[in-house]
């Protein structure tokens, strides 16, 4: 996979592999969640929307909250949705404030690194990128916005961490 992401190889090589390593690096860091929605034209993926959520970590780890909006508000998360293209066929709950938090702007893909840099400039500390779909987000970054990778010193795959955290004996109960 490294060849696929050669444009962002420095960040690709700085992956945080597990929860223990993340916990060590967490104090004083800035966690930046990235989520990308795509559309296809002639087999090429383009971002229709890029979401960024920023959390300045004060202590060892942020507290747990049951609702996303409550977590964002009480933890001081700054969220930004950059819409590149209006999304067709969205369900009404898509705009629900419990699920959609923060500022929304319309822009083009080329402006995303600049807008994100401006947002991140308010935060001091080591920036750790949190991705939810490694292939989609890293591919987009490598092909469309390689300069975006320079904003971060490391990255972590949230779904991979979750998979490592699930113990085999609990997995059988969750599936049943």
C-alpha cells in the first residue's frame, strides 16, 4: 500500500499502530478527525464533502459522553464541514444537529488544505490525524491534496483501534 500513498509517504510511515502508543502520545496533542464523502466521475473519486473535527487534548484522554453534540460541546471540539458539491438524496436526519455539528462552508478541493491550516493554526501541540476509512481518506489526500499530509506528525485508524480493543470473548456476544 505504501506505493499507493507515495505522495504522502512521510505521514503514511508515521502510523500509530495501537491504543497504547496513542495513549502515550495523547497528552498535549491535537486530534484531528477527517471524514470524506465521495462522488465518482468517469471512475475517478472526488470529494463532495470533507469534515474535520479538532480536539485539543488537555489531560490523558477526553471524557466519555453518550451523545456526539454533548461530547463536542463539553470537550471543546471545533468541527468544520467543507462542502465541495451538494449531496443528492440526503435523508432529513443528515442535517440533524445531533449528528451535524459546527461550521459549514462551500469551497473547492484545492482550498481544503488552506481552510484546514487556518482552523488548525489556533491549536498548539503535535497534530495527530484520525481517519475512519484509511483507504478512502489517504487515497484522497495522496491524489488530491498531498499538502494536507504536512499538517500532521502522525495518524491513526479509528476503526483499526476499535477492532484491536474488542476482545474475542465479547465479540461472539456482540454478533449473537
